[in-house]
C-alpha cells in the first residue's frame, strides 16, 4: 500500500517533512503537531547545536512552547555529531512519541538523516579521537593534496571518487581506513535496519518555487543578522574550536567570522552567507530527487491539504 495511504487504519505511523531551507517546513510541522497531537522531531544537522539557534533558523522558544519539540539544541558545538549519533537520538525520540501516543513528525533538510531513518545506516565504527586529531593536524600542516595522495595508497576507490580539494571528505575517508584497516566502501556494505521503513510513513518534500525560495533566503539571512546572529557567532568564535567541526561550517558562520575578524564588510558577509544558503538549497533539490525518490514532492501551499487527506484529524 502507498506510504501514508489513508486506507490504513489510523493513518501513517510517522510523518517526514523534508525540503530546502526556508521552504516553510517548521511552520507546517507546527501546524500538524497542533492538529494531530504530534511531536516535532529535528532532522537537521545544524539545528542540533545549542550554540546556533538564530543563524540555523531553529524554532523559536514560542514555537517550542506551542507543541512538543525534540532534538533541537541538544548538542554542544565542540561535538562532531554524526549520522549514527542522530539515529540513536532519533530512536529515543521515536520511542518517547510512541509511548505517549503522539504522532512523530520528523522535519528538516538533512538528506543523510532522512536516508538513515528510512534506509538504515552503514556500520562505520567511531574513529578514535587521537586518530582524528592526527589526521586533522596533518591536514593543516601538509594540505589536502598530500592527504588525498595518501588516501590513494590506502583506499584507491575513495581517492578516485573524492575531489582532491574536498578537505572534509578526504580527511574522513583517510581517518576511517587508518583507524579500522578497512575502506569506507566496505563499512557501507554493512548496515543497520531503518527506524522508519516506508510502510505507513507519509514522506513529503516541500518543492518551493525557486525564485520565491531564494528571495526568502536572502530576506531571512538579513533578518537573522539583525536578530542576534552576529552575537551568536561571536560567542562561538571565542571558543576557538576546530574549524572543521560541523557547527563551525554552518551556513553563514564562516562569513560572519570573517567579518568579525575585520576581513570583510558586514554587507559582504551577508551576501556570502545568503549565497551559500541558496547554493545549499539547490543541492537539496538535487539530492532528494536522486537519493530519496520515494518522498512525494508537494508545493508548500498544498502541503496542508495533502496531510488532511492522509492523516485523520488534520482536516
């Protein structure tokens, strides 16, 4: 039966709302949670960090008070929060929702998180901190080209697949093969079962009009700078964390840090941050189209009607 088919008793067991940034996902999830006694569960890799409420557009305290929310702002920026850690946390949130009879509503823009939920996750073991620190130190000292060449000796397949200038992925592939003795591809062959197989799951991707979306991204980034994002990033910069940590690469953070160091103007930082976010939104469209084709694409203005048809009590 089709995922989310209203013919199934009680409707879907969970709702997945994906889409590009600034497409209206949070507002939709909140309306759905209020209508159907649901819990909004974060599925965005940057909104997990407590240091970055404003610049990652996390739900406001008022929104969080209007309906139960989970997995927002629960991780320190010093932590390299992985997809495996997300799945573990998501399993806890899912069990909590089920135990209280609430509808789990997973919402976000991180495709890998949704793929882990619906397809399972590869079994790459944790890399020891000492090995990660060693690889990152060599990355800073010798450069990514040197690490890419070394990766070619230990994991030729990964080296051929990755761009020589891709610092994050080259370092990740090298640290995995050095720590485990096995290339990433072998670990990806082993996996964990999905938390939410497609049966009885209603999964949608909010396919917003591109021009409208990009205008919203520009306006929202400017508003975030006025709403305290500068102070938020300044506090993060004072911690002097590893620049390769995910939180340090959140859209807008590197550009704002450059402004705070006096390297560029605020106008330039705003333009860079907004442009990076627009490029990310474009990649989100492409990623979901190819990686998770089972998600139903709906226009944001049609999403309420869609869920009213598949979830009892939402009309």
